C-alpha cells in the first residue's frame, strides 16, 4: 500500500497506510520586517524564529489526536480502508510540520519585529482565504492570555500565539466564519483550556478541515478526529 497524498492550497496531507499515520505540512514563505527604530532581522534571528515556530507547533498540535475511519461502502477499492481500520482500531496518529521555503509557498508569513516592552502589543492575525499570516517576534514567547481586558479569573499562563494562529491556518475559527472562541457569545467561550481560546489543548473540532480533506482523498470513508484516545 502506497502513501495517499493530497496537496491543497492551505497545506499537504500525507496518509501512510503502513504506519497508520497522517502527516500535515504547510510551506511558509517569510517576509521579515522591523518596526521603526529597531534593527533588521539577522540570519540567526530568522533561523531561531522559524525553529521556534516549528518546535511549538509540533509540541502543541502533533500526536494530540487520532483519526478514526469508517467505511461507508464495500468495494475492492475500499479494501485498503478496511485493512487500515482493522490494523489500527484506535485510529491513525496525526502530526504537523511547517517548512520554511524561499520561493513558491502555500502561505505568506509576514513577521514584524516589535519592542516587547512597548504597549499595547500588536495582535497576530490569519487571513485564511488569502493564505496570509501577520505575525510578530513576540508570538513565539509565552505569556498570560485573557479573554478580556481587566481581571479574568480564568486567565491561562504559558499561552503561545503562534500555536493559536496555526489553528486558524488549519481553517478553524473566524477564518471560516465561526468567530473567535475567546469572544463572547461564542459557543466555546467557556472552554478556556482550548488552544483556540486562551489555553493549550487541541479539540476534535479544531481538526475538521483535516478530516474533511481525508474524506475527499478516500471516497466512501468517514474520518473523525478524537482527542485523548
């Protein structure tokens, strides 16, 4: 059984039926900017930033969920799915990677260097339809996240903006018209531990685009992401 690979405008999915693994990669082309008065990015700073992006996305997204599959029809073509479902009853493992590329890319990531001591701090954003990320040097640093100004009794420590924005780059949230979880009256406003709110935990709902794409790759098969199995 060979790999099943699908390239989308937002990323590439590689389904390995031998290892029972789904690998999702995005190619980012960086543009480096500096706020007035700050020096330009050095080559070492650029490498360090991307290394931090790659490390944090792996740590917070990879191997946090498994993908279950269910065959909806019985044909010779679908025997591969049946074999995988039998071999991997607890589902397929799932991992993520971001690759820095100099030329053609799936995403344009504009990263601006700012003074981390100057307030207010700028906010990163993701334009999913345009495949553009607007990021800052401070987005790979841990900080306390709150849902609103003032005292939030559910404020979360060690929140990383880059890991949150990666979830939007996977098509979740306001980028698909569903709003930010950290903004009331979002239906998941109280799930403060969610990585798409102010926490660090991946939820099944965050992976809808992955399972949606897998279903197109394997017609007649339903895929469901499950966290904690």
